[in-house]
C-alpha cells in the first residue's frame, strides 16, 4: 500500500503506515508482533488511534476532509492537521510540561504521531462530570495560558516576527470560519444545525434571537475574533481539550490555532468550567450533593485567573527590556506608567475573557455542539433547568462584561444564578 | 545595459530602461527623439521621474533600499514598491476616479510606471500653504476613503478573502515598523531623529515624554495599529499624498498600505488638515488674514467626515445582504439592531480617527518628519506659537477622543485653541 496520497486509515492500514515510517516504527523497536491499534473515535472532527506494543505506545491523529460530528456533507480542510502540528510544536516549546510531544507529522496524510497520554489521564470534562477534584489544575492551566499567550504576543515579540507568524496562521482560515459560524453566528439565528433541550428551552432560544443588545455585543466579540491578532491562541480551549490526572495537565487538539484575541482562550476555559458548575445539580444524588464540588469549581475559576494574572505580569516585568515592541522601555520604563499600562491591559483582557467565555457557554446550550456536562443529565426537565441558569448567567455576563472589576465578582454572580 | 538586477536609475539610464520595456516605450509610440526626463526629488523615500515626449507622459517611481529623507544609514526594503503597486491597483479598482492608473511594475527594479498627474495638479499640502480652496475636496476624499475602506473590510468581504489579503500585506512589515517607530514611539522618548522648533518647544517636548496618560493612550492606538486588520488602509494619507486641482483629487503613494485600523486613514487626513489650520496664522499677511481660509479648512474637515459617514452607511445598507461576514443578514437584518450596530461601529471609528489624527499631528511637530505647513513659516517664534497650539489640541484630542460625540464638537475644540 502506498501513502503518497491522502487516504483515511483504519486499524489495519495504520499498521502498514507505521511500518513505512522510520520515526514511528523505531519507537516500537521495529517489532510489530504484539502491536495493538484502537480507534477511540470520540472527537468531533478526526480519527484518533491509540497504538501500543510491549515496547512503546503513541497516538496517531488523522484529519478527515469533513466534520466528523456532522458528517461528510460538512466539508472541512484536512490541512488543519498542519496547523495543529505547528501549534503543538510551538506551544510545546513554550509550555513543555503541559503539551504532549509530537513524534511525526505527515502533511500528505494529514496525520500527526504524538505522545500517548497514558492512564489514568482522562479528558478533564469527564472528570468534572464525575466530580473529581484536580488540585493542580489552576496552577497548570494558568502556567500554560500565561506562557503561550505572553511569548507569542507583542509584549515579547518584534513586529517582524509577529507579522510573519500571523501570515502563516492566516492559512488556517477554514477552522476560524467554523468558529465564527458555530460560536458567533448560528446561536443568534435560525440554523439547521442548532439544537437545544426542547420544548423546555424553546422560548429561551427565541429570546436570544430577539435580544438586540446581546447581538450588538456578540458582533463586537466576533470582530475581535476576526480582526485582532494579539497572540497565538489555542482557539478551542474547552475542558475536552485538556487531559488530566491529579498530577498532570496536558493540553491537546490545537487545530483551531491562529493569531487571535487572548481572551478567547481564557474565556473558553472559564466558560466551560461555569457550564460544569451549573451541570452539577443534575449530577447530585443521595450520596453526593455536589455542593463541595461546586465550591471547588468556583475556586478553580478564581485561582486560575488570579494565578494567570500574577504569572503574566511577572513575565511582562521580567522581559520589559526585551525585544517586545508593544511597550518600549524608553517610553514605558517608569513604575507609574508601567502600572497604568498593565492595569489597562489586564482589565481589557479580563473583560474580553468574560465576553468570549459567555459566548462559548451560549453556543454549547443552543448551538450545534453540546457538552457532556449537560448531555449526561438524562432527565430533560432537570437538564433544561440547569442549562437555563447557565444561559441566563451567560447573557448577563456577555452584556455586562465591562462592569466586572475582578474575578471574585464573577464568582459571586455565578452563585446568584 | 541590463536591468536583470536592481540598480538605481538616473535621468540617462531611465531612457535606456524605457526603451527595453514595451508597455512604456509603446506609450511614447517608440519615438525617443524628443523624450525628456526630470527627477523631481521631493519624496521622503523614493526617486520620482517625470517622463514626457510630444506623444505622451508618465511618471516612473523607483524605491531605494533606504529612507531618502535620512540617508543610506536608515535601511528600508525596496520591496515596498511591490506593495505600493498592489495597493495602487486595488484602490484604483475601488475608487478609479481618485487613483492614478498603473502602466507597468517591475519587481526586480522596484519600479512603477504610472499616470503623470498633469498641471495644474499640485500636492494638496502646497495648496493649503498657498491658501487655495478646493471645492470638491471633501466630496472626493470621502468617496475615496469610504470606497476603499468599506470594500476591503468584513462588511463586504468573506473571512476567506480577508485572511488571504491580510497574509499578503503582512509582508509589508518594514513599512509598518517605520510608522510604529516614527508615529507611536520616537515622539514619546529621546530619539536622535526627533527635532522641533528649539528652544521654543523644548519644554513642550519634555512634557510629552512625561505625560503618562498620553503614553497610555498612545499604547492603545499602537496596539490597534499592530494587531487590528480591519481594512486595506493607505496608511500614509496625509495632505502630501493627495494631488489636486479644483476639479480633480488623486491619491498617491500607498507604499505603506496594509490591513490595519480604518481610523488611521481618516485620522491622517484630518490631522494634517488641522495642522494646516494652525499654520495659517503664520502665513497671514496684510493682503490676506487667512480667516476665511481657516473657515474653509474647518468646513472641509466637517464635510469630509459627514459625507464619509453618509456614504459608508449607504454602502453598508446597499450590501447588507451580500457576502460580508461581520453582520450576517440572518442576525442583523432588522431595522432596530441595524441602527444600534451601525451607531456603535461609526462611533468607534470616529473616536479611532481622532486618536490616530492626534498622534499624526504630534509626530509632525516633535518627530523626525515635519510638514511644509509649519516649516515654511520662517519666523521661528511665530512658527513655534502655531505649533504649540496644534500640539496642545492634539494632546487633548488623543486623551479625550472617546468623549467627542460628533465632528462639530471637534471643530469647536479646534476653534478654542
């Protein structure tokens, strides 16, 4: 079998493929006698195989030329694998403890070979549904976000590097367009792809389509998403793009990566934690009322922002005399102006994060792709009740995002809904 | 002589060059007996030749690998000629009445052959210094700006086209960096390139370097300039980039063009008109007190914004069901939300324009490149007095730009200084 042109692999043809690629076959010490291949198939977009033998194991991820969640009718460039491999390598360089290593990339086959995140790593979202606490999650996520955003921004980079990178990632436009559609457009209009817990949320969905102020604010966020090249963002940083154990946090699936607004990453993480929070009442039972767990989620939101803020400012201070071109030392190196500038920057980033986070919440309740946090609540009336509270908070957060002065105010608002 | 690699031309070698290029020599009907070539040499950056014969005439513009104004020590890519030719063609397509036709482009020689803007066309700035009124200027400038900005924005374009164009123009980074330095950085720090009417403005210059609030606001504008790809802007739209007669308005020199914030173009034009306004007292004499002319400048500022606003909104309304992806018809096509969205968009654009315009004014008084409006006032004390009023207005405008609700408020503020 030849792999000189694209073909989707299966569990059998993948073994042939691995045998033809030295960097992968050598990982298995060229011993294929006890190789096992399993397609785990839980992605919205791609084929994902776990390959293991007595010697080693790795993951093979192959992009398909359509959106797997929807079917072959929704075309989607398989070139996204190229941008995913680029982003994995770049983000791995900036945050090596939290990004799996890439072993192999094949542009023709749209295929990435990478570290297998061994058990007990699970998708964070599944842990949140199960009610598992991750004591290092806020620490690790704030590390990853602060490092990957800071070092790819003009706070660290020259505009020469910046524009070169921006131009490269402009090529990932199809994935950007998917986000534009499913996050910023479809939830606010009639779309065949939208779905929601009907009939319970029918009126809520209609109310969104008639909420002019909400649509006005969403337009501003969409404009930032399309036009503002602030940093190399992951651009899909929800709780299913994170794999965890109690000791380890690994960020995966950056195929949507491009130069966009920083707040989109922070917002994706916060928004999905808030969805997890509101889903907890649906998972409560006699043995576990989930009250303590809800507190842990709120603390994780608060800690993540506060740690991110501290780390981001520390990186800024550390590199204030470097090549970063946004705030030249000759102009901004006095303590008073530095403080003013940082406060303004972080306030805008905070408000952006709330806005994007809210938009991500809304789309997960009324748009095409839902979340297991809610979907696993079997009783539809109960699910709808949880979803409605999340939706109402999100609408308020999106409209009032510039009025919040700190993360503790956001946590108070979450409690009130 | 061979032209297979770059060499700067002179009045003699240019004739040889023209003879070797069919699209240029055919313009002259291949008759070189009465050809005349004149290097006009008044650009900050390039060689500019006027070629004429009894048959025809055209202009040859050649980029040099350095900033002509400063000298060979300040390197500057000659690739800018490529972006200038791209922008001339694109803006010419969008606003054919106000952009000279391109006849020829040679990337190796960094050379553009284009329409000669025949007398009585003169550089607008020279007309403003001479006190000449141009009754169609506001009409024409608002046409050019509305058309070139609207049709290159996401109000008209798909994000696919947008990102492809943004990526192309990222290559013009060296010219962007020149603007970043001379507009957003040097005026706010000690720089060998800065100059000003000394000793009169010594304290004013020092005050700018110590004005933390001003520097805070300039940082926000710089960030928009570097990160926000809103439309294909001219990016150097001052009054020396416009050639005029009473009947004709032609925009030239778009070598700085890239995808940036729309307000930078509007601001450049307004800022330079305001400089012209404040310079008038320095040009007044017994025969002409310039009072009526100052009123004409203010009226031109007001008319340009108002006409631009009307035309831009008309284009938006006309194309609201088109391919533009910023405001999809399925979400924004009800009169109430459309009104809200347009008001918010135009208010932000207005405030951006004031900010960028103010920054362009400041840099022309305390930075490397000054304007003939002031430079032609021989009496240094008188010149400094005019400059100081412009500077004080610009500082206020930059800091207070979001508080202005309309162009007539700006005109009132100009009168008060």
